[in-house]
C-alpha cells in the first residue's frame, strides 16, 4: 500500500506543479499583452524554472522559448533573446519557420550593434526563404551600416596616420636651426655700416700717423 500512496502523492505533486507552471505562463502572457514587458519577461523566466521538461511537451517548450525570446527582445535583453530563439530553431523542421526565427535572431543582433552577426543570420534566413522581402530589406540596411562603419574606421586610421606624420614633421622642424630670411634692405644697411667703419678706421690711422711725426717747433734736446 505504501507504494500506492507514494504514486498518488507523486501524481498530485506533479499535477500541482503543472498547474502552477500553467498559471505562471498565463500570467506572463497577460502582462505581455498589457505591454508590461519587463514583468512579463521575469514571469516567463519563473515559469521556465517551475516547469522543467516534466511539465512540457516538445511543442510547449518551443512556444515557451519563443515567448521568452519575444519578451527578452522587448526589454532589450538581446543576448537572452538570441539564446531563446536558438533554442527554438534547433527543434524546427519547417524551412519557412526556421527562416522566420533566423530573421528574428538577425534583428536581435542588429539591435545589439553586432552588425556582422546580423548579416550572417539574415543571409541564412534568405537561403531558407528567398521570398521574404523584409529580411532582404534588413540585410541591405545591415550591409550599409557595415560599409559606413568600415569607411569610418578607414578615415579614423588615416587621420591618426596624418596626425603622427604632422607631429614628426613638427618635431623635425623644431630641431633645425631657423633659416635667416634674405632682405635687400638689410644687406644695404650692412654695406653702409661696413663703409662707415672702414672710413672711421682710416681716419684713426691717419690721426695716429700724424701724432707719430716730430713737430718742427719742438726742441731737440
């Protein structure tokens, strides 16, 4: 009889746990519909912790991960959204459904600023469903963003290189002795000054020569 009561207890606890899980999911869905995305996301996470695999069929797991991903995306928890979307897509068999999830992963990466990752997932989505115009539009946007970012990097690199070159040239010019600028007027002044100095020197020489000659009026002792 003990085993019988043990089984009943297990069934009861399982049903209770399953009901708690379903109630929590329902609460999360209501919060999402009322646009309380932060509380919805947290409630979905509690449901996932409550439920576990024992309360969910495979389809229910996919739906819960999908709803978790959507709530995470709404609160800008993009890394979490990517993880939940990837958990969904790995169990999908339909290429169109897979394409839609890859599209969403691309969106999450683009919002997170991971443009190259977004490009790869958009391309994967298009391979699975080449008729999706929205994905193609998003891919074009991502490619333009990447091109713009690459051009900005090139400009920044070129500016840094030019700045280093200018600093080097400035340092070299500081080490050089400054060259004197030629001036015709200054040259003329210099020549006049030299002429005056020569005349002055000539005058002094003549005076000295006269002083050295004996005077006729002086006595010769």
